[in-house]
C-alpha cells in the first residue's frame, strides 16, 4: 500500500492519505471501518454553519462549481 504522509509547516506528520483502492480493500476486510469512523466524526459549529450556507447556495443556484481537474490545472499554472 502506497501511503502519503501529510506534514505541517514544522515538518510534523499530521495525517496520512490512503489511495482509494487501498481504502476499499480495507473496507472489504474490516466491514465496520466506515461505521466506526463516522461515529467518531464531530463537526464544530462553525463547520456546520459553512456547510449549511453552501447547501443553501446550491439549492438556490447561487453556488458556482468548476471541474476539479480544471481547477487544479488553473492553480498549477499560477504557481
């Protein structure tokens, strides 16, 4: 499994990125893995507020979307 480690500006490891194929294999092997992770997710109120605002904009058509790959290409051009 090819993992990618995420680091903060000080070089401390802050997370791990698991490729989706590896994640799906883990879910097959450990059937309750999604359930356990979802139970432990607790959003802060400010996060809930942002999600609610975005969902409202989506519902009213005020939120604009752009293809992910197009967005990444534009960001990389600016770097």
